[in-house]
C-alpha cells in the first residue's frame, strides 16, 4: 500500500486500496481476513479505540449445528476459518461442542427430532449423560443433546487477536479511532472520507452492525431492521454458596434457546414448549429469555440473555430482568449466583438473518441480522468478497 500522512497528524493512512472496510467488529474483520487471503490491499477503519460492540459482548459461542438453511452453510464455512485463524493468529479456539439441556419432556422431544435430522451432528444424552459432561443441577432434568461441531472462543479477546494478526499482514491495516464522514462514488472507485484523511478504494464494505441505518436508512428500512437489546451478566457463586460452579467446557443451552434457533424451529414439539412456557412461565417469554451459559478463562460464567426489540431503546437498565437471569442461572447450575459484571449488547434484527445490499455503486452494506455473527461472519464474508471480486 502507498501511504501518506493523516490530515490530523495521526497514524499514516494508505492513499489507495482495493478494499476499505468500515467497522472492526467480527463481521468487518472477517471480510478483511477473506480479502487478505486473496492478496487484496485492505484498510479497516473503526470509530472506537478498540472493539467494544456486540462482538465482545456475547457468549464466545460459535454455534454451528443450531443454524439452518444458508446460515448453516455459513456457519460450517466459518468453523473451518475459526480453527485455521486461531492457529495462525495464536488465540485459543476450543472444540468443546455445545450441550442443550432438556428439563421437560417436550424439550427432550425437540432434541430427539433435532438429532434425527442432523445425521450424527447431535447426540441425544440421558439425564446421567448430561450431568457427566456439565455441572448442571439434576433437578427436573430429563436429558439433553451434545453438539460436537460447535466451538468456543474467549469473546473478550478473540476480536482483538484477529485485528492484531491482520495488522501483521503487509496487505492490511486496521485503524482505530477513525470515523467515516462521507462516501463519494466515482468512476470505478469510491472516495472514502475519514476523520484522518481520504482514501480511494476499489470497493467498500460497511459492516457497522445495528448502525447500518445511520449510514443507509433506506437499505435498513427495506430489510426491516430493528435493534435487539440484550441484558447479560458475568456471574460467580454467591458468597453463601456451598460449592463452586465447577468446570464448564461446552456452551450450555436450554429449552428457551430452542425457541430462538432456526435449527429447532421445524420440530412440532417446539410449539408445545412455547405453549407450556406461556402457561407456566410467561415472564420468560415476555422478557425474550434465551437462557445460556459459557465459562470464561477465570472460571466466572457469562449468563444471558434477555431480548427487547425496537428502534430507540430507553437508556435505563432493568434490575428485574437481571434478577430473572440470576434466578434462572441459579436454577440451572444448582448454585446461588451473584453478578460480577452487567452489560447490554445491541445487534441488528430483521426477518431475514443477513443483510447484503449495494446502496451505492461500489459500496456494500453487510450486517448479520439474527444475533449469529460469531457463528456465521466468516462464511458470509467469503460469499460477499467472492461476489464483489
């Protein structure tokens, strides 16, 4: 890349590249990885000083098997790229699989249907088989299913590791604290105006997550994009707890998770699960709870999540939703819990799981609109880069 001094005396920017990517979350970085593999010159610009959005506020769960349709094909392709990139960039990608816990007969029936369709990629477990793999409470447990293809990363460090690796590549530069202030298509190229100077690009990919509507409101409107806000917690045993949580290798999903993943949706028993919860635990449905846990390297547990949809959310966090998550997590693990950290995560949500649009010549707007960016970003990026090549 040729380089020149920034207008504001900051880091050097290239004057011309093959591809400018706006946004250094996992979707943007996945496009950079794919483009670099083709030998393209790439500039990634990110308005924040580091990744602080949905890409670090999730479970670190690369949920492959629970996807369906095009999302499943993207997830399978992403799985291969995560494993390869983990080795090349030097961060841990754990082949832990996932475990879906059933705590009612209708949930176990969903898992039976799911395993029959997944042809060996889901293994139905007995009650004992579940408790031998993960330290969940046996109370009310009816069985479960193990999904061996799923992966785990430390979500708090993986994105930074990918960005750092990209910055070692001669063809790529990731620039933090750099905002895009304008895009001006020209003859076969686009002038990208940034807070640190202008760059000419052959192609532009805008991967700004739920903020896509701020850049391209018509594309977001046409796709039906809303903002989904989640409440999540990092938890540890309460000081009154008589035992530790124990080691949790796989991601652990529950019956409420079955209502949110397309891989389960076709099972007739999903309707029975929803109806039972509507009659006995309507607060879980009202809060959009998808109860799930993963364990961080320090032994604490990521617990979530609630889901609220809208266009502009109130800035106030609900203590009642946190209390609901803590109670459900304690019931699942059989250990009273206390919150160590609390946060919200926001992602784009739409009727279709992916937005790929060309709002102006040479510029692609790309967003994962189903909360499955960690699982599908690399497969999606491979498709987008192939199409714009």
